């Protein structure tokens, strides 16, 4: 007789169902696992055997064979321990076979039988719901997995608890969804002295999820401005939190007993590799662009990143997803992020400062900013020159709006966009609009169109640049509460488009 349990194997954010078959047959005593397991899965037999021994369950002196079906799908990770143990317990008639067939299990076993949390509980719960099964996971993963309301989640602390639950001795209550409470932002936009134009660009970018680039001398406040962006972004919606947390679950970042409604803010160092930024490696793990899904990817010292890494950003920016192709896997991850880049105008950093400019002006700036290709620069909606702040201005009292005031305006503009795109799949903010939808929601009036046509002809805007100006203008109109895109909205959008460095 063959007993069965179920678990999942991960391919990107997709969790594919795996049937764990266990057969106890006559023959020389052995415990083998087949079905394309990796080293961690093969080692499960020792963990399972010792965990059962700690529960005073002796394995029979027979041949035990575990098959992971489908056999041609690679099985990676330690989460196969628990389903293997369940299938074996069913084969030994300790658990009812019909019980193990109606549950999707994942979890790593300690030698004393306790369950250790593993990555991927949230995608596993989604897969269990699709197949009308419940999910069994470690206690530390229950709050995360319970966010999938259509699947019952049982979170157990040990294998003994699992046996007592399914035999009716001590039933466990279903897990409740947990949410991580985020502390209030300590960094306020009002801390930034001056830089009103840069603050305005930050507000527009946050309202419509537009890509933004700061260019300025060292110490002018570029990183300080970017660090305050999370304080004006609205919290994730329920659907956004679920899709973002699925990626973070696979990356092992959900370790605080639930999911967070705060938008991701990722800031990789400029020495990061292509696999770290885009994703990849032996197991095709998500990279920084995917970990920033529905949030912000801040890349400081932008020209210092390797040219190959920068160029790989072009496609994810446009499509909102990234395909990682490897010899043994083709994995797709979502990556709708807001790119915020910061750069000095030249290698020495003082190209725009007449008192400190080097003797190589303007060649110094052209060589340095030339590391950023024209097609990549064309994808930035807003380009802002950040001038240095005089030290005398630093003693002035704080001025301008607080982060809370700006966040309220951003949230109001986001609400307008959410209502606008309701029912349109894949569109949530103005940055997503394209084709007929963009023409419908952001068609400028006659005066605004005349100005836009003149600018496009004078400055040779690309088709991409033309449409990005219209999207930014639509966001500016939303912040104003205007129904139509008018000439001042286009004028402000164009002013941000034409600012910034000129790439040779």
C-alpha cells in the first residue's frame, strides 16, 4: 500500500503541487528518497528518522521508499521534511491516510521533532487554496500563511502536535493572520532645508509612481530626500501586500510573525552584482527589483553601478516583470517598482559649482554621466538638479510641509487613480496607463496640446518621452484635483523632463 501526502516546489512566486508517496515493502532495511531531490531533501531521511525516534516511534525493519512526484521537477529546500514525515506516519497507520491527502504540508524538522519555519509559506497557502486543501506549517509561519483566507492554516510547533491534532487528541485552532506594526517614520520631509523643487518632484513621483533622478553635488541632500520618500507613500493595499509578501516570503524576509503594509524600500550598494539586482543564482532567487515590487528601488551613486547591471534595468522598468532564464529554470517575477536614482554631475562632483569646478569641464561631466545610456535615461519621468545648500541656510528654522501633509495629498491622488483604474487589470496608478487608456484619461486640452507639440518638436522628445510627460501631467492634475490636463500641468511636467544632465 502506498500512502500519500502533499507539498509544493517553488518556481518563482508559483508553488507547484508535489505528491509525496511512501511505500513500506519487504526487503533489506533502507530509507531512500527519489524524485530529483537536492542535498537538503536527501538529508531529510536522517532528520525524519531521528524526529520519529524522539517520539518513541520505531521504523520497521523494511525498505522505505519516498517518491516525490512529478519526478522530473527539481525539489529544493528543507521544507520537504514535514510532508515526508506525514506520508511515513500514514504508511505506519499512525495517521489516517485520508487526512494526509487533504493537507498541503511544509516545514523543516529539528532532531527533537520541533518544526522550524521555512520560506514560502504564503505561496504554499495560495497553492493549497487553489487545490481545495488546508495548509500545515510551522507555528512561526502561521501568521503569514493565514492571510490567504480561502485556505485553512494549521500551525504546529512540533511533529507531536501534528499527530495529536490529526488523531483528535489535542486539536489545534486555525492560525490567525498577523500584521507587523511599523513604527512611525522618524525622518520627516520638513527636516530638509530648502530644495523645494526636489520636494515637489518627490511628491509627484510618489503620487503616480514615476521614476525619478536626482543630480547634484556631494552633500546637497539627494540621499536625504530619498530616505524620506517612505514617509509620504501610502500603505500597501490588501492585494498589493499579498503580492509583495509572496516575493518576500520566498526570499525569507517575513520573519516577524506576519506581513507588513509598509511599502518596500530597497537600497542596494553600487557594488551589487547583476544577480543581486535582477535575480538569479543557482536557485533563481528574486533580486532587488522584485523585492522592491510595489515599492521603491533607490540606487545611490547611479553611474557607479556596472554598465551591464544598469542596462538590465531597461526591460523591467517597461514591463513590470523580469524573466530569469537558467539552464534548469525559467522563472518570472513581478517588479513594478519606482526607481529613484541619485548621481553626482561628474567624477569629482562639483561640475556645477563655479568655485570648485575642475579643469576638465565639460568633458569630466560628459564622461561620467555618459555611463548612463540614453535609452535608460529616457525612462526617467522626472529629472531634478539638486543645488548645494548654503551653510547659512542650515541654521534657519524648518519650513515647508511635513511628511504627514504631503502624504495626505499623495493618498488623495492615489485614491483618485484607484477609482479611475478600477476594473482594468494591471493598472493601478498613472505610470501604468498606456495606449487608449492613456489617451482617455490624460488627453490635454487644446492649449496644453499645442505647448506639448511645440516642446516635442523643439527638444526632439522620443515617443516614450512624449507619453511620460503626459502621464506626469495627469498626476500633477490629480494632485490639484483637476479633471482635465491643462497647460500649467504640461508645463510643469516638461520642466522636470528637460532638467538634469545631458547624456552624450
